[in-house]
């Protein structure tokens, strides 16, 4: 583009204009060169696979009859497929419970750690953050063992009081079993983000508040929380997207939970099963995109509602 | 200024070529990727995927005995893990090995996608007599042969002698007796009698077939048509039977092949284990029957529905198939025919109970038949139980969408375990589900 504009530039121009044009061209080129490496990686590893998946999702491949173009049939199928819909319903329910829980725990811990500045607080901060440093897969396997009826500690602890331990891997309690694993893993991470945001608040504000007679509780609720609202929104969006794409924990615990977690437990697991064990890449891609649509709608709705409320938060 | 621009260009080009270099690296079949070491140079190499615990030895034996071809083996995972990778390679059109270990029930699934080679044209007649008719039937589709049988899985009832002695019961011969014995043990405060796991649909299918179910039927003349019959009375009866046992608390509902289940087996939480001939090897590997538990296990024939007309069934068992992506199918077929077919490898396989051999040279070997199996406390398990069961096995027609069928069955069995549906209802739902899938895939369902 830039080359063309320069060539077309009218001839009888003063010398200075010409030079400036050359400088512009040079700057443009340099800019593209610097963006280039990122651009190539971005195109090759994000845009191209997405486009390819979208392309795949418009076809249908049958064992008999081969591949045919079906436009949006796969999407129609997805949104009428009980497996997909029940998966979506599960992750939405799970989000509604797990996100507020995680955020409340993270916020409470961040406020406490911000107010207390002993060596023990620093140690606690590290310990609360630690679960996030453990890979999800290892975390899930570990909890699988802790929940185990056969050799987990729960059985022993409840046995001491002559009670039967709850089986968090049974179909009735798997929701809470997963809830616990997710909260354990992520609350610490959100806590660090909120804690960092709290560190950025100007301490003179607290002093001013104290002079006006505000107590600790009032400082926390009236000053600290409103000031870190952007960080709160950020982690809410993170956790919403993450939870709607729930995959690792249930996929690992599947093998330990007797029939409580099916292959279509969450939409992502369903897409994985369709693509990689049933070789239905077309439908798998369609499910992924359909899930992407659900995530987009949920995040958009969330941002829309919080935008209004942020004024009095 | 100019120099900097050149530098930037160079940097960008370098980044670009780096990417190209990554993408052009095919990985493929060069000998450096083999798990085994190939010592003979300048000999054509055939790649192979497999997961027998003694594959290393089997491959080394083969390579030692052959000067015209060498095998390059990779273990890409067991069962589904391998199938998922193979499936991805089939879809991608590249990346599959030349020879692959598959369970017999998966062969139709890959065959219908055109992923396997009919090996009848590559020296089939020379080895035909080494296997029984039934063994060949399980690896064939129509009159074409898509695999070389290696091992089978005649199903029997493994049980704990100590538990049976304690509660004074003898091995049940029928399923009615099985339930009575389970009730007796439960009433006396004993452990669970068996396990009804959702994640082992293949053995449930075998038990349904035992009662007379024929889940899938097809006619080679009409490859687009398939008979799906998953809710006939026999199928319903078997699901109702196991669902009933679970509901009465006579059997557990734990997923099998999990640490939870194995720890239960070690603790003596299950009096019986309905499983195949390869199970002792698997259990031993998982730490069962060792130390103070040595010799506590024994095996008895599979309980029957009708003692006058006993039916034997099979669970698992595998074969070597040649893939369509093999560049030299004839050479690959030679490997498929020759691997795990030499006496040394077979003997290692059956003495360690890794395989129940289908190769008649091993199956008819008195040393194999008369073997006193250590896991079963010296019981002559092959002679008493497994060989008769294997001899009576008649082969099964598997589905060309086996993965979907087994996944769907797992889902329905989970519902039965939860108690949300009865066995009969589960069978009806399964029929509906699988028939719908078959239609979607372009089959005419009969």
C-alpha cells in the first residue's frame, strides 16, 4: 500500500515533502518488520487453526458416503443434541456456584493479607498461592486419591467417628468434589491478583479515611473493594471463560469416578470425544465453535451488566 | 538506519525459516525414533505400534531372526490411547505406522474407513493352519483378512479361594447359583461378590452374547446395511441381572482397571472377578496376588445360563494389522505374520501370562496346556478352564462403529448403576442411540 501511494505522489513536489514521505515509508516498513514475527505466529497458530476448524465444522463426514458440505447442519445438531446441551447447562450451573465462591474466598484472603503484615502473613500468602503452581493434572489425580473410598484419608477420618465418608466421586456428589478441586486450585491465584491490586492503592487514602473516623471494616468495604473493582472484573472474566471451558479436572477424574463423569460431561470433553475418539472432527469443531458462542454470550452479558453497576460498586 | 533495517529483516527471516523448519520436520519412520535398537544396517525398516508388556523382547526376537526386514517399535499407549492416535493419523492421511497392534473388536471400525490392508494376498496360505477358524473369523470382515491373531481372551470366573472357603461356597456353575452364592456371602457379612463396572462394556457385551444376543449382523454383499439389535430379550436380561445384583448390594459398581478397584481386589473386597485369560498377568503386574496373598486366587469356568447348552465368550485379545499407509504392504504383512509367532516369544508370553496365545503351536504345546499357574496357586488353569473355553468360542460379529457403541453402552450402564433406569430401559435407550448414530453415518439399519 505505502509503495503505491508514494509512486502516485505528484512529481512537482518540494524536496522536503519527498523526504518526509520516504521517512514515513521507512517507519511503516520498520513497524511491520517489528510486528512481523508476532503477526506470523499469530496467524499461523491462532487465526489459521480457527479458520480451519470453522471450515471443518461446515462439513459432515459419514462412514458410508464420505464428506459433504452441510453448511450449518452441525450447529443445528449441536443445539438440539442433549449431550451438548446438558454439558452447557452443567458448566453454567458450575460457574454460578464456583465463581462467586472462589472470588469471595480470594477477596477475603486478599483483604486479610493486606491488613496483616507479619512474617506469618507472607508465609500464608505463599501457601495459599501454592496450589496454583501444581499442574492441574497432578492436582486432579491427587484429589482423586484423597477422595478414594478404598485408600483415601476421608474414610479413615470418618471411620474414627463411626460414620461413612461422603463419596465425592459418586454421581450425587461429583459436583461438590469438582467444586472443591477448582476452588482449591484457583482461589490462591485470584487472591494474588487482588492482593497486587490492593498494593497499588495509595495508602494516604486509608489515612484520610481513618481521620474521618472510618473503621477497618469500613475502609475495606468502602475504599479497598471499590478501588480494586477493575481487578475483580478481570478475574471474574478469567474464571468465567475458564469454567465454561472446563476440561482437565473432569477428564482426569473420569477414570476414578465410577460412571459419574461421562464422555459428554462438559462441552469441551464432548468435543474432544467426538474429534479424537470418534474421528468426527467436523462435529467436534462445530461443538467447539458453538461453545465459543456460548462463552462469548456469557462474557458479553456479564460485562454488560457490570458496566452499569460499576458506578456504585 | 539502513543497517538496522537489514538486521531487522534478517531477524524476521530467521524467525520465518525457524517456523518453516518446524513444520517440515515430518517425524516419520527414521530409525532414531524406535524404542528398540536396530542393529542391522541397510535393511528396510517396518514401523510398528504395540503395547504388549513384552514387546521389546518380541521385536528383538523378530529382528534377530530376519535379515531382510527390521521392525521399529513405538509404544504410543494402551487401548484407546493408541486407537485415538491411529484414528487421528487416519484422518490426517499421514503419521500411521506400517503395522499396528489392534484388538479384534476394533478391526471393523478401522477397516470400514479403508485404513487397513487385506493381507490375504501376502502369504496367508503359509500361516493359515497356525490358527483356528474362530481366530481368523474375529480378524476378518467378510472373506477378507485384516489382521494376524496373536492372543485371545476366553472369559472365566476368577475367585478368591480364601473367601469361598470361609463362607463355605463352591464355585457357582450357573448365574442363578452365582446370585445365590452372592446373597449367602452378603448375609454372612462377607465382601462384595463381584463388580459391575461401567467402564468395561466389552465384557458386558460378551455376557449378553453368552445369553444369545447378536448385537450386530452384517452381510458382506451389502456393506452399507447393518443389523443393530441391542434390546432383545437376552441383552435386557443380562443388564437387568447385573443391575439387580448391584441394586441388592451384592456386587460393587467400581470402574475397573483403576487404583480404587485394584486396591479392592488386593484387600479381598471382591469374591469373584469375571474376566479374560489375560487378567492374571494384568493383576500380577498391578501387584495383586503377591506376598501373603500368593495363591489365594483360583479360576473356574464362566457360569452359564443353561448348563445343557453352555456358551463360551471372549473379551479382548489382539492382532497385528497392516495399515493402508504402509509404503511396502508386502513387507509389512511379513512382519505382521512373523511378529509374536516364534516359539521363544510365545513361550515368554504365556509363561508370564501376558497373552493367551491363539497360535496353535503354543495352544497345543503340552507345556502350555499343563502349566501349573502360579497366580492360581498351581492350578492347571489352561487345561481346566481356558483352553476348553477358547476351543468352544465361536467368534463374534463386531460393529464398524465399535467406539461409539462402547461409549454409548458405558453411558447407559452408568445410568443403571445410578439407579435412574432399569437394565431393560437402558437396553432400549442404547438401541435407539446406536441405531440413530448408524443412520447418521449412512448405514441402512435393519
